[in-house]
C-alpha cells in the first residue's frame, strides 16, 4: 500500500509541476507581448520626429529626441 500511495503522490506532483510550467510559459508570452506593445507605442512619436531632425534639427531638438529615446 505504501508503494501505491507514493506512486499516486508522484503522479500528482508531476501534474502540478506540468501545470506550473504551462502557467509560467503562458505568463512569459503574455508579458513579452505587453513589452513589445509598449516599445512599439513609445517608438511612434520618435519615428515622427526623425525626418525633422535629419533635415532641420538643432542641438536642442536632438537632445530632446535622444532623451525621449533613451528613457522610453
């Protein structure tokens, strides 16, 4: 009886471990998707500023651009 009890507990632990692995994988995918969305949303204003900086940007505008780019 003791052997079958440990076998059931082992199976239960394996199932629990597998569920934890699945949940953590799903959470990792969800969080990386949120980070990607955040990066894309913060890049939109920087991309809009880029043409103006290339052709007629002064030093102050370039510093503001890099400040925004590096803090996003």
